[in-house]
């Protein structure tokens, strides 16, 4: 099977790593890919948002399946363009991807589906949560416990979505979890859960980011029950509207004393959650994604008993800046010699050397029978990696929130 993987981050590298293990894979192509993915398949200089370019590439390659990683091309309708040309796609069309692209639309769908969610508030008054309505690369959510935080949030959300709508929600207390389901337009099949760390600094301090690390599994959490209660009704509602959801449906939940509440839906695999989930899944990922793309999702993937931890290495000014470029990266072979897996997020090759090229540079993942052992191995590997300005949280999975 020839696969075209769309995207260039650590999530896509993790997907490529796992797809490359399938005996049914004949060729792996990525657009645009990254240096890590280039070690597994062929990368093409086509941007993830370039629907026409991706369509031409998929046709030229005679791709059997396109797997779209990032949210931007999904919301922009790239999956629709490829499907209209007869190419099987794992990833929702633009109308279904609005579940992530518009928080207002997501609330409307959840209300119609009877899915419990954070309540909308008529006015912004602390304590509350302010969200930019559109895509914000994981940085558009502001928790406001004081009037000062509220003022800063209103300015920050307006800057992320100039002229766009803001969503005001109640501030929920509890523990968060990310729960994933594989969807074929009709069925939501549980893939597992992870706990991610969104804040930039240790102790959950600092601004929101796209994710600084994650661990899986999340103890005392029944992913199967949550998918039946949360994901399946949304899949049913989108199908009823004539916009079936085909792809990975990712629910960010707050597990409150009154039960789970949806904080947000995403229309794709998470990052960095994918980096901890995929090493814990037994089965053929390619066969599972291809079956879902053709409307026949089955139970081909199962969580194993291992635990995994991912630590994200960023540039020195992330998330304020995501363009940290040109610093030489060293020590990856030493990191991988510990048994860890290093996924490339923001890297490039310049004059034959691997260098930084983004905000979240690398994701270092370790797998072990127990969570604490996975954590120790992940940080042992992190300590082997070197580049000027490297920054990471030191408390990923240190105090399990599950």
C-alpha cells in the first residue's frame, strides 16, 4: 500500500514510525515531512495546506491512502479535495473538522448530541476560561482566576483571532485527560488516553503551549466507557447532519466530581499525545487507518500493558517564538542508545548538519513496564541531547495526575 502522510511535526514522525512497521506498506511518502521522517520514507516539498499541490502529488504517486496529521489542512478542506479525486483519506472533511475549527460549532454539536461540556457564560467575569474561537495551535485557551488574568486573556485571545469570536466558559476543576477514538463516519473505536502538559514551565506555570510532554496510560480512566459516552454521540450527530467524521476524534476532558466534561474536541491525533499512544498500541496501524478511511473501522488496535512518557524539547523562547532556527543538534544517537525514541518536530538539515527549525524541536519518548521507569528512561535520553538554548519541563509524569 502506498501512503502519503501530510505534515511535518513530531506527531507525523510518530505516525510514520508506526506506519513503516506495517507489512502491507509498500511506499511511504510525506509532504513536506522532516529529517526524521526522511529516514523512513521519501519527503516532498509540498506544504500541508497546499490542497492543489497535495492532490497533484497523490495522483502522481498513485497513493492508496492519504493520512493528514495537522489541523490546518483538515479545516481548510484538503481531505475533501483528495476524496473528490477518489483517494482514500484518513482525516475528516472541512465540515466535520469544524468540531475543532470552531468552538462555537463544537458547542452546538455537543448540545444536540447530549454530550456534557463546560457551560458557556454570557459575560466575561473571573473565574472563567476565555477561548479564541478558531485554530490557535493549542495556545488559544486562557484560564482566568483573577481580574488581571482576565484582562490579559482578552488581549491575548483577540491577538490570536483578530476580529474573531471569543468563547467564555465556566472554569472547571478536576484532572484533565485526552481521549482518542478511531472513527469511520459511523463508529468510534477507543484508541486510548493520555495526560498532556500544556503549560510552558514546571509546576504548570507559564503560558499555554502546543504541549510540553505527556504520559500514558491514565490510571482509573475507562477510555471505552468515555468514548461511548462522549465520542460516539458526536459521531452520530455529525453523520445525521450529512458530514460524517472519518479520522481521529480527540476529546480534551475535565474529569470533575460531577463526571466528565468536554473542554474541547480536536479533529486529529494529538501532539505530543500521539508520541506516547502509538508505542502502546498493538496491531497494524496502517490497516486500521485504511479500514476507517473506507468506512469499515474495526477493533484491530489494542492498548498493551506498557507505560510511556514523552518529554518535548523546545527552543529558548517557545511559545512566544516558534522560529528557533540554525542551532546544531547533537546527541540523538546517544539518546536512542538508551532505548528511547526521538521524534523530530522542528528540525532541518543545513550543510549536512541537523539543526533546529521551529518551536517544539524534538519529542523524546520512552516505554517501560511501569510509568516511573519510563519517566527515568525518557529523562536519561533527554540529557544526551544538546543544542543551544534547549528548554524542557523536568516534571513530566513526576506526579501522576491519574
